[in-house]
C-alpha cells in the first residue's frame, strides 16, 4: 500500500465506501452473476418462456410508456440528490479532513508540524474567516436590518399612534431599531506623532462617565504599553475626527485592570493594576488625567501615585459616601480596600482569585467575582474579616470575568469564561434571565450594560460584537470584526447615548489593531 503525504486526497466519500463494500462482496457478486446467466440460458432454450416473455414485455411497455416517462424523470432526481447529500454529509474519518468544495478526503498531520498545510486549527480559522467576510459583505449591502421579525419603523410609529405603547416601551424599541441600523465608519485619529498611530495597536479603550474622553492602552511595537486619552468632542458626522493626547509615560508591564477614578473631581484619575515583572512587584497606580489633557480650566498636572499591591487581578473605584476616596483590588485569595488619603487598608480573605469587582452606589457593598465562579458582596461596615461580612452569594459554573450592578441595585449582571451572561435578582439570589450567544473559553472579557438604552453589549473571543435587548434577552445584532479574527486582536468597544458629551449622538466605538470605528445612529 502506498503511503499518503500531507494534503494527498484519497477520493470522494462515495468512492471510499463503495470500494470497501466491493472488496467484501466480490465473491458473492460473481456467484450471483453466474446463477443469473444459467437461468437466462434455460429460459431461452424453453419455447414457452420465449413466447410468454416477449408478450409480457410488449404489454408492459405499452401500458407504462405514457406514464413511466414522467416517473423516470422523477426517479432520477432523488438518486441525484441523495448522492449529493451523501457527499456533503461525509462521515468523519480519524486523521482525515473532508473538503466539501473539492469533495475529497485529505490527510491531517499533528499540529506541531509547522510545515503541515492542513491542521484542525488552520481549517477552523479558514472557515471563520470565510464567514466573517460573508457577514461583512451582507452588512455593507443591507442598510436596513431587522432586529425582530415584523418590527420596523412604520409599525413602531403606528403602534405608538394607536396607544399600544407607553413612553418607556416606545423609547426602548426605538433604540433597538436604531442599533440594528448602525453603519460602520472609520474614525480619523489626529496626533502629534502620526507614525506611532500607524504602528501602535489598541489593547483596550474605556470611556469616562460623560463619554467625552476615551482612555486607551496601546501595545508598542518594540514591546510594552503606553497610555493616551482621546478627546471625543470632534466626533461629529460626517467628518468623524478625534484627537489623541499622549504622554511620555511608558511601561513594560501588563495592564490587568483599569477604571476611572474620581479623586479631585469626577473622573480626575485613572486607576491601573499592573502586573509585576522580574524583581519589580506589581502595583496599583493612580494616573492623573491632567497629565494628558486638562478637562478643567486652570488645572495643573497632578502627581502620579503608586501603591505596592502585588498580584492584583482587578480593581474598582468607590463613589459610595461611606467608602469615600477608596479603591479596591482583587488579589489571589484576598480583597484589599485602600483609602487613598489616609492610607488605611482593609483585608478580606477569600477562597479563590478575585477577577472582577464593583462598588454599589447606595448600599455599602463591594461585589466580587471569583475564578471559582462565586459572586459575593462584602459589607464595608465590617472593619475586619470576621463572621458575616459576606452579604450575598451567587454562583456561576465558570470563572467570573465581569460584574455590573444595575441602577436600583436590586439586580446584578455577570459574565463568565464559559460564555454565560446572567441577570440575577439580589433579593431572591436567583437567575431571572440569561443572554445566549456570547463566546468565551478562557479570556478576560468585559460586559457593557446600558439600562437607559435597554441594551447589553459584549465582545466574544470569536471577535464578534453582540448586542442584546436588556428587556427580554433577544439578540438584536451581531457585528463582525473589520479585521481578520485573531485571539490577540479581540476588539475593544464603548457604547454611549451621548458620544462626545451631552450634545453627542448615540453610537458604538470599536477599536481593533490600529483603527478606530464608529457605529452611529445617524
């Protein structure tokens, strides 16, 4: 038997199965043919069989000639379709890949062989890229998309005029309709160093409370990261121009977590959790936004403040008056609450790594999501880790990557590394809604909840941005990445009803590789 190399074909699925069956039944078919020949010779030698056989053939042909001509065509069609179906649904053979276009089996080699053109990973990536290009083409052609069946602008206006919708439902459905019709446009970024914009890749973007600034973390080509702030005040159609304010501050350490901090005024600083490297321990850094651009007249550049907190996975800033000027960091099996002004710290031991955190605004609670899948709240009035400091406990089946407390603080939304997004009732500690379609296997991916617009936004590990209705978990839209999918190029997004400030228009910003895109309502 000849050995097959990588990429050599071994024939179609039908040919393969027919060959195996023919090998097993060769002798049986030979015997059957010999028996039929003997019977045929006996009939030809007998005059009675010759006469009646010819009469029956003539009568049968005369009776079936007008009808079987149509039946013959009908009988041939199923045989053709069954053959096609058999080839398209070819069985899986260990060590081989069936190409539906070429209708051939190709041999697979282990993935560690870099010279092998066919691996499961490369085949999967090729299929995903083909799907992405197809969706991009459909999005460019189809300007008016349908979020729900039988739902469009005319039906929405008609129901509103007839009084079938109240003001809240009308606004929510109007947002859903506008979200489904958003068009992608590239944003022109202006900077004092244009060469850096062409080489530095976006790692993440984070909008402030008023959505007029974006804090960015960019991966530098030579290694490490640098920070910047993009002013969104010039983000107006049709020009869509923004300005990047950069600083010489540079780090070769990985950014684990980032959030806006309100120390001097609203969003005056950026809180960063940096991973340790070599002999340099990890730390939490308060970076003044005035180092990049001043948002208040007469404001002087602030001082960078660093806290030695090794191994921090997550961070959160408190706007609660009972934990004023405080921030929290989630560590390995520990939660640390630090007062920036006094330097006082509270430590709470946990049974797992804390990957996500958020302070409640009204109640003195800090919610934490763990690698074990547990979500628990810490009562900040407990001055030390004693009994009863865990106020609420919820459980996911995988590591929790994001927790979001809703406005009335009666519900919480969380996502995990299994791609599950759940809405929890904090009073009954039960899941009341689940959002399907999110893709995640092991990545640290954020979740964006916008109650005012009634939508939920999340970017999956497959590089698709999905938008759900917060009200009923209906998947409104799936946006493919403008660039080829890659685990290192997962888009970072920011949604707001007022992009560029209070007079801004609603829309979605997407940063991927070196480009920034805007999906606006208008």
